[in-house]
C-alpha cells in the first residue's frame, strides 16, 4: 500500500551555499493514511525545518531543498513529488491537502483583520465560496473546534481572544478544507497545561472524526505518548531514531533518545516532592511575608475615558517564605501569578497588602528580593557586555562597582558553570541555557535572601531545563536562598518545590506542603491542573476536552468580594471552600 506521504533522504540548507552546510541531512520516513508521526527533538534539531519543507514553506524563509524527495499521494491517487512541484501546484495543495498549525498564533494571524475574514480566506481560495456561504462555512469551522458563541467570535480581532482560543482558530483555519494531512508545529508550546490538554483533546477528536494523518512536532515526549503512533527523534539535523511509539519510549536504542527521556520531568503525584526542608524548626524566621496583597487595574470607559470598572488581578493573596524554602505559585496565564511577583518587587502598584522581608519593612525589598525572568533572550541587553549586565543591580542599588564586586562577578560565573572570559562577551554568544545562568548570576549579585523565578525554565529545552533546575537546587542549599517559583508546569514544580500555592482568577485557592497538594488535591481547579499533566506513561489515553471558561476578573468600581472561607486538611494544607 502506497503511503500518504513518503520523505526520502531529505536535505535542506540555508544561505548562499545551502549544499555546503545543510541544516537537515538525510531524513527519511513514511506516513500512512490516518497515522500520527511525532517528530521530537530540542531547539535547533531541524524539526521545524523538516515540517516547513513538506509544503515548501521553507522556501520563503531563505531555505532550499538540496536533495531527496517528498512524495505526496493526492486525492485522485496520483503521486506528486513536492520538491519538484511548481508554485501554482503548491498553492492548490497548501491548505486544501496539507494543513499547517504554527507554534505562535499571535504571529500567525493578521492583527488588523477579524477572525471571520481570515477563516473565510481559505474557503474562498480553495472551495470558491463567497459572501454568505463563506461566512456560514467559517462559523461551522469554529463550531467544529468547540469555540462557544462562534457567530460573535467571528467579528473579533485576534487580540480579543485568549491564547487557547487563538490556537483553536488556527486549527479551524488549518482544517477548513478537510486536508488529509495536518502538520502541527509545536502547537501547544506557548499554552498553559490545562489549555494544552484541551488542544490535545481537540486534535485527537478531530483526527478521529476526519481520519486525517498528522505530523506532530514537539520537544515534549510526554505529549507524544498521548497522541502518536510513530516517533522520530531528531538531533543536529538528522533522524537518529524512529519507530513505533512503545518501542521508542520503552526501549530507546540511541543515547540521545535515552538522554531526552531521562531529562523529561516525570510527574509522580507528589511522590518525588522534595523532603530536604522542615518548616517547624523553631529557629526559622520568614525572609518574606505577604499579607492581603490586592492589585487592581482600572478599565477606561469610552465616555471621557473615565474608569468604570476594574480588573481584580490579585485579590487578598498571602503567604510566608522561610530561608532555604521553595514556594511554587502555579496557575494558568492570567491567573495572577506574575502580577503577584511584580507587586512584591514593587514593579506593579498594589492597592492593599503588606510585605515584610527579613523582619524589615517594604523598603528593604530592593536588595533582599531579586527576580529571574522567563525569557533569557529578552531580559539581557544585547548591546552590553556581560560585565556591564552583572553590574546593573549593583549600580541600581546606588553602590559602586569596585574590585570586590568584580571578584564577586567572577565567583558567581564560576558557580553557575560559566568561564571567566564570559565577562568580555555579549549575550548573543551564549545559548539559551547559558543566558539563563547569566540571569541567575545577575540576580545573586546583591546577595539577596529571596529569588523570584518567573517561569524561569519554561523557555528552555528539557535537557537544559533539567540542568538549570539542578543548579537552582545546588545554589539554594549552598546559600540558603528562598525561592518564589512561578510556573504552570506541575512536573517541574514537583521537582523543585517544598510548598505549593495554587492561584486561580487572582486568588489562592489551595496552599500547602508539595507532597500533600500533589497527592491529595482538595480544590477542583488543582485537580484539573494535575489531570492535565502529560506523562510518558500516558499511552493513547485521550485528554478530556474541557470547555469551561475562566470567570471574568472585570468588576464594577467599588466592588469588594466576600471574604474567603478556608478549610484545613492538614497542619500545612488548606484550600478554599467551594459551593
């Protein structure tokens, strides 16, 4: 039986001489009708270039296929080699026979056109529909991906929808013309774990309904286990291993595959939670205490730009943090995690709440609390050398960059695993993991008591992520640091946290010992977060499609919510009472 897609000895290069340094070398695989192939690998392994080569979109990014063939079995059973197809032939195939979902929906959708206009384009181009027919088809496409109130959402622009909704719009657009092959390039990387689970459930349902084949590209092997039939592992532009799902995951033959599997944080419902810290020691005093933190942002009305409502971003958040302890704040995007962190650092103004650091007052926060941001590429000034970047917090505190401070720079560089000559280099000369190590060194320059880590490892590949997590644990043990670790990844949280605070719609709904919260979650939202965690053991077990919406945080000015009612389940485990 002829496969739907057959890729043989594919080579792709970039630049003026693409043959000399190919980015993808000798990649071959077959995909049958109805099958799902997962392509797995770290950043730079050639996954996306391989995917973009299949429908020849790589041509528009400066790439060129320099060898091999890509043979597609078309609807009329004819075979077309896409490497030799004309642009006119490719235009008919893209969208109609091969659909594509990109990683970042905000950069894939036109920000000034409505959702309806962009979906209708596919129907006009490939099916010749116009006017009311195209609009009706666009509404059906949104209904198909379970977007509620589809007719109204067609009139929205991309900025009016959440990340999960936008990815559903991308899926609707990709499936508009019932392609027989769908290429999903990291479709859930930018999404929270709960939204990710919804997208995975949706893709599984649509695949079952339509019988399409799928190429699913990811760096998360846990996701692969839930959706793939076959797996291909890529490293440095080559396919180093491929085979049936169970064979690759249970009996990996290549060292790199084994390395990837070992690096993935395995979620074990609290069994792997850290036990190297005890809060009940009488000598311990909190290094950070937050009480009643409330942050609200005004919403300007259209009449005279007066504030008529307010976004209740953070509502009555409180916790304390001990030396050497890690408190993880978990929740999905928009829940208030990062706003809480920024308010603690004074980057966002709070309307209520008190802060105490090392027994002092709020003014002590400048040096006592430092932050490591999510994106190491955006948080380092590309025009400054590393010595100037490390000096920034010293200068901001009003101190002088002395010889002693330079010695501290060298000591911290060594401690985070970077050479001394890094001081004379620029950020672009370092990898993502090395840049995050530099961010950690910068945060430690003022010898803080607390590090706020805002999604500090979420932008890193799994193997680099594991290295940075291990470094953080070592630094904590060595310096007695307290961490406020903000994340939406429960598997990573289990690996580093002593305690967990779950935040939902601006409020903490559950807080307690990590092992207790993860093994016996009491709040329904905590249970949803845990149920959405992908694991390697989850073979062909479909995620549940959850269409519940987060309640609006916009309330009238002057509105004050009722005081929360807490229930205690253990000495260090409480949860918000639910109706």
